[in-house]
C-alpha cells in the first residue's frame, strides 16, 4: 500500500505533516514524529511579532539613541535568527524526513532576506504563515492583499526553496485570491488557527479560549479544499480539525495533497500518528485503494454529482420533518 504524497514538490512517505507548534521545538520530539510515521515536520514559527515586541521593550525601557537602537534592532533579529538557523541544522542532522522552516510575518521588511539564510541552513522548504487582521477601518481589502503578495514575491525572489503559504479564510474573494497566490507558490495551507479572545468577567481581563481545534473545525477546510481542488496552480494542504484517520480520508477525498496535524497530537500524544495512519490504511483496504491518488479529489466539487451542495450556506432540509411548538 502506497501512502506517499507529493508535498511542495517533496516526496513524503505519508500525508501527515506535523504543523508548526511547540511540539516541533525540540529534537527529541522530531525523532518521535519521524518514528511515528509523519511525512514532514514544520518547525515552530520564527515570529516577526515576537521580535518586534522585544525591540519595543527596549524603547519602553528608555533607550532612545538612534544609533543604540539600530544596534539592538539588528542584534535582536540576528540572535533570534541564528538560534533558529542552528535548530534547522540540528534537525537536519537528526531526522531524515523533510524539515520545513516557518516564518510568521506581517511585512516584507528584512524577513524576506532571511529566506536565503533558511535555505543555506538546510531547510527543505519554507512555510509563510501570514495573517493580517482586516480590522483597520481605513484599509481596503485590496491593500491588505497587496501586502500578502509583496511578502510572497520578495521571499520567492530570495530563495529557490519550495514555498507554501498558510492563509486564513478572512477574504471576501477567497477563491480568487487563493488562485492568484497559487501561481506564485508551491502550496497553500488552509487554514491558519488563531488566538481566540475570551473575557474574564470577574477580573476584567482578556484570556484565550479554544486553544486547540475541535473535530468539527474540519468543515471549513473541507468545503474550501473541495471547491479549489483542480482549479489552482499549487498543492492544497488541509489544516485545522484533522483529528483522526477519518479526517485525513475526508480531506484527501476533497482534493488535499496532504494534511497538517497539531491539536490531535497535543490531546493524544505524538504516537497517535500511528493510529491515524492505521485507520487510513484499514479504510483503504476495505475500499480496494492501493494509493492515495486512487481516491484523491473523488469528492471535490469538480467530481461530485451536485457541485452546488458544496457551496450551500443555508440550512434547507436539515430541520425538515421536525415539529416545533411556537405557542
């Protein structure tokens, strides 16, 4: 049975890619992930926001000299980058599956230049994890999209490595934009997972909620992978809500080339990858599929009998036959 997939032009032994997270922050975990059967690993992101905050703390501390601040601006970025580059080298020395560097960026500042360094350190690919919150009342949607394209094009010009982009679903013209992005990169990961705020109503503090994804979250990526499969120019990778072997099966049926998994491993442990792959293989055996290509996109919008059902957004017959007392 062949579980291999093509991911950004890389040949992976399985469709499970462990996504960027604290799980991929140490070498011991990377070895466990490889042993469990994952096809590739995305390292925890190098966050532009974190380095910007570190820089801001110096300003708050009263360091005002331009020359002094310029020095610290460079030093902070270089220190963080150098640690990340060394980690890539260490990871490549210890595991044999592809190692994908991840940059969480919101601008096309020097970060695009760092792509060269990631390539030199031995990364097999780069994942750009981008999300610009559309909360600025003065910024039009095409201006936000232009920032995404600027980052992508500048990174592309600085490296020969395969590039994937992890996007959100906060776009008014998502299908069109994904199509445009797909012409510039090797893969698109759908979708990011965000910080979800909650309110502590007794202490009047903002806290977080829904830190891990739920099984029901798969519905969003499943719909959009199905709609986009066969209509874009790059690989499609499903993310968020992939919690078991059935989730992998569904995403591949929709048209995904691979799936990213994180929350399920926090809940069940890294070894759970083996269970997910076993479930996938047992299902394939029952349906006489020898490879993932045998059923990939079998249920995409292009291939199903009623394509409109994938785009349906209103409940229609779901509540049919149920009786309600409105008195």
